[in-house]
C-alpha cells in the first residue's frame, strides 16, 4: 500500500470518527443537515451569520418550518471549522442542570456555540421557577 493510500484511509477513519461524535451531539434525524441544503431567506441569514459568528443567531417561526434543521446545519459548519458545539433542547438543558442533574453550567458555557432548541415552547419544570 502506498503512503497516499495510507493517508487516505487515515483521513477516512478520522472522518468516520468525527461523524460519530457529531451524531452524539445533535438529534439523529438532523445529523445530515448541511448549510448547502438550506434555501430561502433563512439560508441567506445563516450564511451571513457564519461569516460573522460573533453575534447571536435566533431562528423563529411556526412549528415545522425547519428551524431545528437550519440550526443544526449552521452548527455543523461551525463544528467542521473546529469550534466546540453543544446542542440542547431547552427543557433537556434545564433538566440536566438541576441540582441533582448530570451537568454543570461550565459544561454548557465552555463551547464556542450553544444551540438551544424549542426555547420558550415547553412549560419550565417547577424547580426552575423557585
């Protein structure tokens, strides 16, 4: 086997490992979301945000319009650029951050991009309102 073939196999193995990591970050049904798949005004906004990710991005709209797909696609672009990314449903994050939960606030804030899905959609649990 040539050195080029060995390097190619190594890259393929790393890409597979990276894909597995990505699949562990986002919901499975959105794992293949890419910015190139997006169209319409939202796609233009996301591409603009990727050019200057120092600002926050808020995607709003009715249920079923592709907000989560678009958010994951944008996050994937940042992830592939080497940025740390975390994806949480708002309710899941609150649950994980509760006093007896499995997460510390530093685990969430120590990433370049935090995607919060369904923020404001669900009623917050009692322990977050005290």
